[in-house]
C-alpha cells in the first residue's frame, strides 16, 4: 500500500465541491452555536443560566435568532453612502469564511475513487493566503464605519484600521518563526513537520504562540481588544447604524474569524489534526505515495490512509479548535477592555520588537543546530524548547512589570521620585 | 492644572501586574463557570420566596357564610394616601352595616398597606401576590366580588416589638 491513487479530474471537481459545501456548512453551524456558547458561558461565568428556553438547553436559540434577524426591518440611514453601506457587511463576511479553506482538518480519507485530502484547497501559498485575506477584513469594517455617516461608527472604523494593521505586523512576525521551522508555507506541511519533530510547535516556539494568541485576539476584534466596538465608548462602533441581517453579518464575520483563528492556532502550534503520542496517524504526500516517516537510511515508510484514522484525527482537530473557541470566550468574559493608547503601546512597543527579536533568536538557534548537523527530531525540538522557554519566561516577567497597564499618573510620579521630589498629593496608593 | 482634569488614581509599580492579574482573573472566572449554584430564578416554574411583609394585590376576608367581613366603616378610603378605594356602605334589616360598592383601583394603589393597618375588623388586606397582569385597563379596578375571590396569603402586619419579623 502507500501507493497514491490520484483522483480523476471529474472526481477532483466533485469532491472539491462537496468539501466546499461541507466545510462552509460546518463553519456556519459552529458560528451559530458559538453565539449560543458565548451567551451560555458568559452567563455561567456571571452565575446566571443564560438562554435555555428555546429547545433543550436552549439549543434552538441560534435558529430563533436567525429567523428573527431575517424578518426584522432593515433601516438605511438617510445620509449613508448607500452603495458602500450595503457593501460593508459583504466585505466583512467574505474574508472570514474563505480563510478556513486552506486549513487541513483531518488525515487523508480513502474513497473508492481515490484518496481525498481533508482540506478544501491545499494551495501552495497556505499561510500567505490566510494573512492576505484576513487583512482584507479591515476593509469591511472601515467601509461600513465610514459609509454610515455617523461619528461613532466612523471612529470605530478608524480604530479598527489602526488596530488591525498594528497587530497584523506582530501576527505575521510570529508566523515567520513557524515558517522557519517548517521551511514551507503550506499548512499540510506544517502539520507534517510537527509530526516529524515529535512535538507540537507550541513547545519549541512557545513565545511565537504567545504573540500569535495575543495578535489573533486583536485581529478578531474580540475583548480585550474590541476597540472598534467599545460599547461604552462608541455605542457599538462600526455597526451602530446597521440592523437586522446586515447587523447579523458582522457577528457572523466576527465569529467566523474566531473559528478561523482557533483552527489556525490549533494547526500552527498544536499539531493540527495530529493525535499526540501516536505516530500511527502521521501521513504526508511524498513523491508518489503516502508516507509515515523516514527510516534510518532515509527511505520513506509508507502509510495507509484509513477511514478510522480520518475520523480520529478529525476528532482531535475539533477538540483542539473547540478548546481555543472556549478560550476566546473565557478571555472575553474575564478581561476588561484596553485603553486605546495601551493597545497601541502593546502592539508597537512590546509585540513588534519582541516578535522581531524572537524571529532572530529562532533563526540563530536553528542556524547553530543545522551547523552542528542535529537531525530534525526530539533533540532539535528540545534545544529550541529550552531556548524558547527561557525567552518566554523572560518576556512574561517583562510584561508583568505593569508597563502596559500603568497610567500617565504613575509615570509622572516615577519621574518625580527619580528627581527626588515627593509624590503628587491626593494619591494614597502612590504616597504610601 | 485645569480644574476639569480628573487625575486617575493608579496603583504604584509592583502592585499591578499584567500576566499575574490576567491569570488570576481567568482562574476566578473559571471557578464561577463550573460553580453549580446559580442566582437565576427560573420564574414561571420556580416562584420567589416572598417576604412575610410583602405587600401586593388586595384581598377581602369573608365570613363562613360568604359575606364580606367589611363593615363599611369608611376608615380605609379615608386613610388611603392614593385615594384608590371607593366605598358605599349600606345597612341590612338587622342593622348590620355592609359594603354595597367596594372597589380598589390597583393602578392608583401604592401598596402602602395602610388600609390593612387601619381596618378595625381585619377585612381588607394587602397580600403576598404580584402576578396581576391583565389584558384590559378596566380589569385593574377590583370590585368586591373579585377581592373576595382572591385566595393568596395575606401580608403580616408590622409588629413594633419585632421590627425585623424575626
């Protein structure tokens, strides 16, 4: 076995269409139930029960919400730029749902017509495609904010553009560390390399994971980075003027982004569909067949795709993605919103230099390891884990020095203290 | 400094933390997430425990033979601060006074309970009841028959020797 049975053109197109429909349906379903999960988890965190009336445990609530949003009246502000006002939600939702296409969600599935990759489109540009499309999401927000002709909506759009562009930099830089280790940009190979290394990239690239997690929170405009919405400051920011299904579109887009970001976190740092401590599921397309790895002599060991492995790996992928979805909700209902200057400070002065330095560190460590001809395996990963672990600890201690959340008053007082002056009056916390 | 500038009081260095505070907060929210006791009262199925001195919709006490205990003395319309009680008294052939008309406008009522306090024969009471929604406004004027039909528990009067009802 191990011989690859290629799909004929007809079957390739058919299978691709089926995958597109299936993945889109599943993502939309997850998005719908994310709204329910968000409401129920937030309720439980606040010692409430949340919506539990529509269907058993409130499971039909998203359907009721959907029907309500469709039959509600849509308003169109008289002074809005109508074309862009309608275009906004469409632009917001499009990149959110197409980015999931390149994420592999299970091991290859053997079918009578050939072995099917469990990824909608295994494009060779993988991560670059995701970075390119997720950057487009900001256009929907900025356009809808501007087209609403409302100062709060406009401010929200403006903040979104500043924030998303700032954090895109840190996001891209943290991905570069992964790209260095993988040596390719396709996500199928990212999963394969993690199986090869024998450990998930969260260990050898722990700091990149921290950066990616923070940047992904900011990119999806979720609390504590929901500057574009900021209910208490900007009403609801860019979607203030939207109603009914157009309003719903922004929410679908936000949750679709969360799903994509969670799937991406799972794929880049938690082995994708890989099942830990088991090499039986390792599988990669190598030359003319599926391989599990290479033996001592460097000859490929063939692998046999099976339905069972596909299902198991699908389960592993769903579990990992589900964990990050829960983490997103959990963080949202724990942390308060950053101040705008804190967001910018964290993005430009902490994450950007940190990620840059970390890329250099990873590249340097890998250069040393390659020079010493350490094989790509546990030792290689172990050294990187040690280096990254120390760096991550140092970084966490650095941000723990209250740099990011200290206000102007404290800085002023610190300056006064250095100058040998007493602290400003009226602040017991400082003067004590 | 301009007088309108508010100086935010922020903790000193070393007292705030970014990571530790985040992790602390996450663990706190997680504890609440898994905590089985919730404060939500699932209302129509679960009823709230009303305080013994809760003052709600009125109720007229009746004698064993079904006559209202009210003797139409006129004290409750006199004492009512919202002026929501309409009473016309009458007298039967044995000389017993009884209400011909006794109406309480529950919209005007402020549920102070003074009618119950003032009643010499313990006829009119405010009750431990709050589910009094209606489809029409005129249904909120309770007449004598309606007041006698009510069967909810009545409010406990305030006892000066036990001010907290213990």
